[in-house]
């Protein structure tokens, strides 16, 4: 990987040591150009006319995302963020009284709120599968829960927002397939940093965002739904793009675009396609290798500092590194390093409400392949 060239391709690298890629990564120039170019075209010739002119590029979005995650173009929907993408899948599932929803302690709280809402409306039950000793979902515990029956959905994230681990998504997929249970994977923090292949994982639905490790624009995301189950899921909201009006009734589209709306941030869709193309051209295996190695370096260096605790769990770890420094508030650390041109974030327990081990707050430094060892060194020097 020619890191110098990749950094030259990323305008933000000249200004900041950006270690907040799990928040929103720095986009490469091709993403910036796709977004600003289309906004300029809309302003010059009109929004509808610009979309018509760029119809082929808009259509390419579906191939670009499908190619990135091993899906087919008709299994992809463009949605404005990961939460809505996930919602469109989750709220399409017809839950009934007594249905069991299995999730993990590392679940993102927006999803947990949706479970509670649906549970109180339908009588479905939400159950947190115990963690294994490393903090990731326990596969034997999941297998045992599935064997009891009544499970309508297994729903978890691939990479939690706050504890550095990678859940064994493909092993979960094999268990779900064996028990014939629907599987929804929140890949918001994994797409763009880890190689993600929906066939290998075996998930039925997968949601992701544009702005994080994928390096796309804010306000973009996508949903994957396996072709065979699209017809079984009626989205909670439909418009006349998602469904066809056949007086006096309607028919949802046959493909995953039934989860979309007609009106959209077209410039963002083109920017997200450019981001997916950029990642695919670099190669997700190469990206993952560098991200994981930079994060391992950062963890090792942090752990060697007196008074610094690395909180990450998991046998397999991602590019998300969380830590605390004795006697220093994470927010104060974030502020202090920002004054030195270094971006990190703070994770708060409100985002992962099921986690019994969550600390009050932690510094979250999330690396990407365009970061350097020198930037990691700068962070370590800037810490109190
Ligand atoms: C694991 C996980 N899922 C979902 C989301 C929500 O993504 P979005 O803000 O794009 O809706 C986040 C955001 O941080 C996340 O970390």
C-alpha cells in the first residue's frame, strides 16, 4: 500500500491526524469530487435533469456496493444512514407474541430501543446471549438458545462501537442457517475496515453507513437483503418508488429497492459509490491488514504507558482502540489532543446500554489505513 500516495489523495491528511474513523473518516478526493461535482451540476442544470444525465453513474452505485460485500446489485438499497437501513430491515419482520429476538451485550442502543418498541407492541421477547470469556458473543450459548426454539431473529453488530472486538459473524451465520433463523447483521463499524462478504457470513440482512470506515459522505448508508427473502419482507414505509400503485392496491418492488425512498441525496449516493470503488480498488484484505496492524501497535504502546488502561476485548480485534488515563477525563483528553491537531472521540455507555462492563467514558482512537506510525506517535506524546 502506497500510504504516501493515499494520503496525498486525502485532503484532510494535510491538516489533522485523524484517529476518529469510527466516527467519520476523511474522504478521499474522488468522493469529494463526486459529491461537489454533482451538487454543482444540480445547481447548473437542475436536480432532475442532473439525475437523468448521471443515470448510469447512479445505477453503478448498486454494482459498487454489491461488489464490495459479495452481494448482487438487486440485493442493495441506498438509505440515508445505517440506523434507517437497519430499521427498514428490522421493522419489516412480522413479529408475533412470544417470538424471541436474540442479541448481544455489545448491541448499539438505537437497535436496543427498536427491540423494546417492537417487543411492547407485539409481545416479542428480547434476550441478550451471554458473552464468551473474550467479550464476543458466546457461540455455544447462542447454539443452546437457538436449540430451545421460538427464535425469530438473531441480530447483532459485527464490530461494536466501543470495545475493539470483532464478533464471529460467519460462525453466527452458520448457526442461524442450521436452525433456520433470520440473521440481521449491523456492519456499520466493519464495512470499510474489514473484508465483509455476505455469502461467507451468511447473513440475511446487513446494514452499513457511508461516513465511517468506508470514507463516504455523511448522510449516506445502505442495506443488503438476500434476494430470496426480499419478497417476504414488507417495509414499514413505502412510496411510489418502493411500490407500484395498481389501483386500488399496490405492489412492492421485487428487489431490495423496496427499502428505499424516491427522494434522496443523489450527490451522496454518487459519493458513496466512489468510496466503495476506492475501497475495492485498494482491496479490502489489504485494508484490513493495515488497519488491524496499526491498531495493534497503538494498543501495545498505550498498554506500556503507566496509568493508561486499554479496555479492548475480543480475540479478534478491529481498528477501534479504547482506553482511559488515570486521573484524566476522556473529554479533557479529547480536547487537549485536538488542540494539537489530533482527532479522537469519546465513547459513552449510553450507546451500548446492554454492556455490563461499560465504563463511564473512554477515549476512542480509531485508525485507518491512511494513518501513519508517526501520527500514532504524536497521539502518544500528546496524552497526559
Ligand atoms: C455499531 C453501530 N451501529 C449503528 C450505528 C448508527 O449508524 P448511523 O449513525 O449511520 O445511523 C453506529 C454509529 O455509531 C454504530 O457504531
